[in-house]
């Protein structure tokens, strides 16, 4: 069974919107795009590279697909991520796209949850969900996320789309690995283990 892994950059207050640049996602009047780079460091890059060691595919929503497809095909070939991003398979969930042109991309058909269940039972390595906040919400709602790989950066934004928004299904997590970089970013890998338990002191 392939694992569905949500890989996301977060602010300390849980915002995932537009880490990469001011024009990445200005939805709902978001004005803090590009918040990640000033608070990132080389150690974060090494951690992210490790996230792809056992994954051979990405699962992307339409917005993230459009951003990646406009950047990676012509990105610097000296960037160690360029070949990986272009060569690995991309599965795209979209209600509006009718075709996908980036190499090794496949547009999912029908109900997204059903399509992802079929992917999980197919042959291959793990599948990383990168960015794609709306898609991540759908996958969480249907209990399809097996693991979270998160970088939590030392900055507070105060507004924007959050990974764990109101209405998120309560879920118990098992830490697989947690570390901090010299600049204070917490890099955590957490495996889902079902419903949380409750107790009192």
C-alpha cells in the first residue's frame, strides 16, 4: 500500500499560504506571500530533499500544479531538485483543468477521494502532497493521509490559509522524527494512528 504524505511549510501559527513568493497565492487578500525564505536555512533544504527519497510521485491541486508547471520545466538544471521534480510522476486533482502538459503528469478523473484510494492500492512508492491546501483538506476529511512532513518556521503571520483549519477531523499522531535547525525551524514527521484518546488530570 502506497502512503499519502502531506508535505507542508508552516508558520508558527499554522499558516501554509504562499510561502514561496508574493504572487504565489494572494487569495482572500493575503499580503504575506514569500514568508518562508527569510526564515529558512540550508538545513531545511536538506530535510526537504530527504522527504523525496522514498517517494516517486506527487499529488497536486490545480493551483500548486500551475505554479510548479510554470517553473520547474525551465528551472536551473544545476538545482538538485529540478531533475527530481520534472521526472517524478504528478497526479493532478482539478475540477477545471481538461489536460496537463508538464511531463509525467496525469489528470485524476472522477471523485478525488476514490481516485486517491485507487492510487494508494496501486504499485509504486509513496506519494507526496505538496502545498495544495484545498486538496489536503479533502484528503484529511476522508482519512486518506498516512503521514505529515512539516517544517514549522519561526514567524507569525496572523492570517491566511491554515493546514489544520476549523473542521479538521481529530487525529492522533505518532512522531517519527523531530528536529530543529540552527535558525529555529522545527522539522517534524508524524504518522497518523487513528482517533485521539482523551483523559483528565
